[in-house]
């Protein structure tokens, strides 16, 4: 009985650590709807237009062919964003009535609303 409790406790601790990582390893975008941004990504440029905002980030993991890694997709999901349309390197994410476009290229990505 004690071994079973230890296993359940260990699984609970591991799950808690994983969820904490996926919540704490990302910071909300300052301008684009609070979308999660990896802490390793560096904001290079913000472009503000009449009805759009675009942020350009440098991130060594992003690629045009592979898009974003699965753990980033999981974090986006944990933050409440759901996948919408995909067109090439562009991926739309939705949260309620808000919509964000994530475009990936080699070593950089763009976030637009």
C-alpha cells in the first residue's frame, strides 16, 4: 500500500513539475494578446500599423520547415490558445474572440494580431 502511494505521489510531483515548466518557461507577449513567448526568444522589432501589430522574435529553435517544437505547441495549448487554420509557415491560434498569427522562419518567428 505504501509503495502505491509513493508511486502516485511521484507521478503527481512529475506532473506538477512539467506543468510548472510549461507555464514558467514562457512569458506573455507585451503587445499581441498575451500570447506565450519562450523566454529564450528575443524581441527584435515591433511594427504597429493602423489595425495590426507584428512582433519579430529571434529564436534558434524556430524553423520554416518544422515550424515550432511540440513542447511550445503544448505550452500554447496550456495557455488556452487553440489551433486554427494553417497555411504553409503560418499558423493561426484562437482564444475566445482573439486571433493571433504565428509565422515561422529559420531562427525567427513573427507574431501578428
